[in-house]
């Protein structure tokens, strides 16, 4: 998502840090036939922080580097399996939450990092929590935005008509892509199209899937937002749908919240838009109450996107405070 360099409330000149280029880029071979793009930027000797992008399937972008003081932090970004510059594109083979958790650990070991700050939003926040619960000794702090915990209730809200009550025109366009008798389970209905043998059909339904989420991501959409390329939408939609139809490959609905005692001691910050239609604030409040070491930062006039001015400002302010 597009980042605004003139945010207010944190960082140099009250905004995001200036654009920086990676000091190292590499491709790591992972089990299961995947090749993962990894980049590092900032200070090679700085405090390590790993950035987990959203989706699944969103990929990382240069704008994600701009929340961190490049003199203080060693920032690690990577494209998760099947998306961005990782290969094979849009592949769901050997692509599960547990594959991603293992990839994060392999990257940490490859880079010689003992422990690090984990920074993620939306699906990235979900993955960050699962990674921390799996490897609590490797996480020094969690900085999370737009909380999503992969529960059926969250999926029902967004794909079952809850959010559609606030955005009826967009919901109608999204849901009416399939026949009436399939609209009771849109994740399954879209799955059959996103994984059909016809790539043209895949892309058409991928654009609709991505468009529904994009329409609701910001509080004030302003001018029409740009449409993603067909191949980006295909990777994004296929991967999201693959994870959602498999309930995130978790053993139990609500697993993350049930396991919060594993990371109760890890300091954390939760940044949440008050008017987030993709991941409503209820989940952020629930997480905060189950996590004694967390601080909840509710941004009064913001939706879901990382690029929301208030959310960007709060995230930069938090990373500056952790810098000391």
C-alpha cells in the first residue's frame, strides 16, 4: 500500500524515515521447493527487527523500511512463500503457517541473529504471534498493527456479510461474482475459481477478492485506488484463500488467544485503527487483556492500512521509544 512521507506525530520532521536502500539482498533456498527473497537495510550492526508483511500473499515493499531509524536498526524484510520476489509465484504447495514459522527461524540463523524485535500487521501480526509462541526465547519485543488471529469469527465478519453491512455496494460486487446458492460460503466459492484450470478465470476472481479487501482498508479512500496487476492479485488472492480455507493450519479455533500464556512476559505494542473494517478493534482489545506485557494504542481516526497517517505515526513513535 502506498505510504505517505508527510505523516504527523513521529519520526524525523514528524513523519516516516527517508527512503533507504538495502545493504544486502539474497535468495534463500527453503525446503519444499521455495526460494525466498530476503533483504536487510539500516545499520548492519544495529538492533535486529524482522518485518512480517500482510496477506498472506501481500509481499514486502520499500515503504515498509521507513518505520525504523536506519542508524539504530538492522531491518530484515522478506517475501513469504509464493509472493513478491519469492518463487514459485502463487504456489500453495508446501505453503502453510508452519512452513513460514520455520522460514523465519532459518532466516534468523542464516543472518546470525540471536533474537529480534518482530514487527507485523494484519496477517503479519497473526504470524508474529504464532512465531513468538513457538520460539518465545527468540523474540525481544512484538510490535503489531491491525490485529488478526485467524479465528472463524474474524473470517465470518469479513467474508460472511458483517463488513458488507457497512459497504453494501462493494459487498454486492464481491458476493455476486458467484451464483446465489454459493454465497453462503464465499471462501469456498472463490476457492474453486482461484484454483481452476483457467488462469483467466483465476485472475478475474483474484481481482475481485483483492478489490474487496482494498476497498475497506482505509478510513477515507479519497480518490479511486490503483488496481493491482493481475499477477499480483492472483498470488495475493490464491494465498489468502488457501490459508483461510484451511483455518490458518491451526489445530484449534482461537489457538493464538488460548496460548497467550506462552508469551505473557514478552513486551508488546498493539496499534489498532478505531474504524478498522478488515480487522475490527474487538480482537485487539481481547488480545490486550490476555497479554499483561502489552500496551494498546487505539488510533482514533484510522482504518486498517499501514499507510493510515495515524497508524504510521504511532508505529514510528513506538520504534523510536524502543530505540531509547
